[in-house]
């Protein structure tokens, strides 16, 4: 019974029907986990939800018992009890044990989120009003990622979640993401990866992920940053090593050609 209630509360039934890497209509739970950290977040959520349900049912049952057992009709002579040592010890110790049971996996999860592994790839995400700029410092690549307007969307591309240039990363690789902002506070959020990190002007924030499956994953700026805050999506495309190498080669070739054209135009 409790397991079924936990499934209902966590929205896993809706998540099972969700499109990979993006929200689904009427979805109540998390998006499907695509990284080890998001798996831990999902498990911790289910664990804490179970504790909450048990405590809520116990308190509700206790209230119903008190209402029925000690109302004026069934208990006309009120109790004069003013102190019970056992009950006072219980309602002090049990909440402490519950909090300890929650805090241990919570601290373990926080440690995993900020214990950065050795990087296989490092990228920098810079928030601006209202788009993202991605830099691959080791590969010498930089580009802006701007939302695609409704008129330019192709069949199958989600509205408000599609960009002209995606952040491309290889599958099963440790990706370190350095997040910053040029103007106001933005937030780089990727639900399937379990990431939500503020981009703060003058400060370099760091997070990481290791995507376990190829695919396209969608997120959005999650900090109110001005008029076009709702039009600042984040798209990460996870590909195989071979596809990533091919993408790098093509992107570098395109950048070199654009630079050559710019120099030629300047000379003329």
C-alpha cells in the first residue's frame, strides 16, 4: 500500500510516459534520470517521501484516535494528566532519529555533487540577456546558443526548448561545466542531469555531469533574469565518441572558414 502511494506521489507513472530529456503534459514527477547524480536525487526523493507519508499517516491516525476516544461524549470526565516522562522522551528522540536518517543520505548526495571527478571535457556556459555562450577551452571552440523562433521550428522540435546551436558532449564522459554570467544572475538548469546552478556575474561556479545515454536533453534558465527570461533554453546533445570527434572537426573547420572570410572582408 505504502509502495503504491509512494509511486503515486513521486509521479513515476507520469515520468514513464515522458519524452526523453524534456517535460511531458501533466507530468508530476522528475524527468527520467540520465546521470548518476540524478539517479541519487530520485532515490533520495523517494526515500524522504516514504518517511513523510509514514509520519503523516501516523499523525493523522493519532488525531483521529484522540478525536474519537477523548471527545466529551465518550470521555465525559477530562484527564488531569500534566506530564508523562516516556511520551516526552519519545517525542524528542524519535524526531531526532528521523532527522539523522534523512541527513546521512542527504550529506552523501551533497558530497557526490561537489566531489568533482577528473575531467574528460571542460566547457564554460556564460549567461547573457537572453542566450547562452558555450566555450570549449581545450578545443578552441566558442559559439552562442539562441532560441529558435516558433516560425522556424521544424517538425518534432519542442517550442521554447529548441536552440540553433546545442552543447554537444560525449556519452559516459565526465564533463565539468563552469557557469558564469555577463550581466545579471541567470541559472543553468538541466533537470535530467540533476543540475541547477546560478550563473553569477563576477563569479565562476562549477558543476559536473556524466550522461549515461545518448540523446537530446532540454533545460531552461531558472533564475528570473529579465524580459525574455522564458526564452533562454538550454539544450545538451549527448553523442558517441565517434560522433563527438566528427562534430569537433566540422565545428573547427566552420570556425576557421568564418575567420578567414572575416579577415578577407576586413582587408577589402
